[in-house]
């Protein structure tokens, strides 16, 4: 079962996440789509209402090992062709989103 949240949900409830991803990945629709898909999965996983995130709460973050493995697995198995640099960019953005959701705490167990 996939995420219940989608890009429409992000645009309405988390416009900062959408704007941040669009700005970072402009011109790369595959990387953008994957980032938004993974962001939706993270918001689903959070299972609670998350205050709106903005550029300040989407600062670069290092994911804990469990979350890093979750992100990496989904990036490398995604049905899109990304370069290693694009994969790293998606991974970094998703880690920042996860940290924003967690309030800079560790979000593990995805």
C-alpha cells in the first residue's frame, strides 16, 4: 500500500516542502517526483499532524542509519533513472524533510 498523501496534499498542507523541492530540483521532473513521493511517505509515517515546514525547518540534516537505509533503498529502486549526483540530491532533500518532520529529532523505523 502506497502513501495516502500525495502532491496535492503537500501543496495544500506543506507548501514550503513543495516550494523547497521545486527550487532545489527545477528542471529535473524525475528527481522532483521521487522526492515528493518519499516526502508523502514520511508524512504518512509520522502519523500525526505536522506543523507547516519552511526553509528554516528544512535545513540540511544527516539521517540516522535506519532512515538513511530507508531513503537509499527507495531511491535506488525507484522506477526513474537518476545519476549518482541526483540520487544524492534527492537523499539530502528527503533527509532534511524527515528532520523537519521530527523537529530535528531522529525519525527512525520507516
